[in-house]
């Protein structure tokens, strides 16, 4: 059944105070008409005085009722100009007050989004400028004849190019995951086999980078549902970070432990660890904390958090304990698919 919209006869009136006054006058006129028919006479001066007093009181009360609406109009205009700092005083408990509170929440969200956008542009520009500047310097030296195109120079150029490629790839991955355009392909994953594959790749990468790191796996026979490729990306990043920050001869421990209806996967190294104040921030984009000398892009853990959350799991940096050191990251994944 098609429902026709109700008429809005007061829409042409541009002031809510005038609308309320018209409603009040209409109600008063109806009351006086009934009063006249009932008594047979019309108390003129008493009625006129009552209308004047009512309209004066209405003007005073309506000003406070409509002030949040005027503030929202001014704040919306400021937002259109790029100023998201304006807020509306929301003291009433009626619908207008609820609208003002919702407006303030929206303004705060827009301000945070605008800040993240500006920060992302600044960070991406910085991350891109560093390898591009290095490549430009190398090529200028070769072109000017200051340096030759020997294997060492070419290896340096290749390293910077790989860094650029890694940054672009991680940015694309992050945008796809945040936009939800990369659906998860869930399949049963045999955890021991999965960890063996990830650790084997990490050993090759560590050896290629000249890192003398040992890897140890402790896992029971368990199967977890998930996207194998995406989870491989998560743990490859965690193991790469652990190997990068471990001392020579250190051990990176990867263990799995079944806990009720979840699987705990832990990655631990013997490095300097992450200070407690930075343990939550390391999962933000382009945040590398005091361990930034490694040359990472600062996007790997942000992508890891998104992937784990898409699996309905959690990821966090935990306290290694009083007698232990290093960085300990725990990932929990549900054993049953959502």
C-alpha cells in the first residue's frame, strides 16, 4: 500500500518561533470560539491581553528552544569551510537537545577523520620522499660520473626501489581492507602446517638480510577457519618484525595454544621490546615508535590488525612478564567460523 506524505502547511514559514506562535494563536482562537459559543459573548480586552502575554512568553521561551538550531546552522557553515572545531551547547533533554548531541558526535567524528586524512597525506609524502631522494642522489652521481654503476650502487638502488614497492603494496592492501572490498576466503587451516610454511619463509628472509636468528615453533594439532593468504601476511609481518629486532643469535618463538573456543597464537622475540605507552599505538598507521631505525613502513601492524579483526579475532602487544624481555604479540582467532 502506498502511503501519501502528510501535508506540511507551515513549511513556507521561515522561523520556528513564528510557527509555534501561529499554532498557539490557532489554539487560542479555537478556544475563544468555543468560549463565545458557550457563553454567548466575547471578553475582548481579556482575550487580547492573554494573547499578548502568551506571545511575549512564547518569544522568550522559543529563543532558548531554537538557539541550538541556530548554532548548528553556523557550525555546519563552518564545517563547509573546513573548520570542524565548532560544537553546539546541548543542555536540553528534548528532541532538539538530542539532535545537538548527535551533531556534536558527528562533528567530532568528522574532525578525527579530517585529522587522519591530513596525517595520512603527510606520512605518505614523507615515506615516499625518502627512497625517491636516495634514488635521485644515486642516479645523479652515476649520470655526473661521480660514481660508477657498480653492483654495490645498483644494490642500493634496488633496495630503495623495493622499499617503494613495499610501501605502495601495503597502502593498497590497507585501502582494500578498510573499504571491505577484499572478501575473506575462509578454509580450514591446519595450524602446524601453516606455521611451518610461514617460519620457513621467515628463515629465508632473515638469512637473506644477514640476520642470525633462530626460529622455534610450539603448536598442537589444531585446525582453525580463516583466509590462509591473509593470515599468512599477518604472521609473515610479525615474524619479520621479530627477526629484525632480535639480537644476533636470538630466538623467535611462535606458539599456538587452544583456549576454550579460541586459538591463541603468540610471537615473541628477545629484543628490547615495546614500551607500555606505545603498545596500543603501534597498530596505528605509520607508527613505528622507538624501533623505527629498521626502515619499515609503519603499515604492517595496521594491516595485521584489520585482517585479524575481519576474522573476529584480536591482536595486542602483551607484557612479557617480570623475568622475560622482548616483544610479545598475541593473536586470538575463533575456532568456529562466524
